[in-house]
C-alpha cells in the first residue's frame, strides 16, 4: 500500500510541481550553472542508487556528509533551498522510480562507515531510504551515527500508514531542520 501511495503521490507531485521545479532550475542555472545534483547513496540492502537534489553548494565542493561540509560552500540560493526544503523536490523522481520512499531513513554516503555499521546492526538497510522520517522531525542528523541508527530502527519497527502520514505532515508543517552544516569546525 505504501509503495502505491509513494508512486501516485510522487507522479502527481512531479506533474503539479513541474512549473515550480522549472523556475528553481532556471534560478539554479544563474546560481551555479548546474542546478541538479546527483550523488551515489546507500539504498535498500546496501545497494547503490543515484540520489537527485537541487544543487545548494558550489559545483567543485568535495562530496562529504552535510555535517562535514563548510558553510562557505553553500550558495545564498542554496541556503534558501535548504531552509525551505525545496532542494529535496527532485527526490520525487527517486520515490517514483522506487529506490526511495517518502518515509524512511535518510540515505547516507558509502564513506560514512560508522553510520553504515550502526544501521547494519539494527537492520535499517532492510528498508528503502526516505525523504523524511522520525529522526528528521526530531532534528537528529548524520553527525550522531548511533543515535540516528537507533531512531531509524525505532521508526521502522512501528511504521504503518498512520505514522507514514504523521512524519510527512510533521515535515511539511516545518518540524525538523534536516542535516545541518556545523559552523564551528
């Protein structure tokens, strides 16, 4: 049932939001010259998939987890996209394709070995990654791997239609900040 909801909501979401996506794309052309960003991430059963987002950092920024990035790499437009969560819109394509769900653990990079180990201990990779989830609405990000993996496992053990929509609505209503760039490194 959740896969059907994911597919239909992402399909119609892409259609309805296409004008906004085009506007954000055009602005992104002026900002970085390359508005879309794709990155290999860890998916269900630890299989690689390409995650799509709007670019929020300069094109030559090193590929690291958000909490390890430098604030100076984020463009002013990118900061706006992050605050409004509009940088996540291209992930509707990931959801429609089926390598992500709206709700699930945020997909990590393959070089985040500590997080991978913690998630493997808790069978988090038995499930599709998601755009949002319990950790995100509680402002737990990838800078605390053990805590994040615990919260992911907690969410997955009780995931049903009610909690699925609860996490989505909490995110839409502004709860949670997503992965933060730590400014005092």
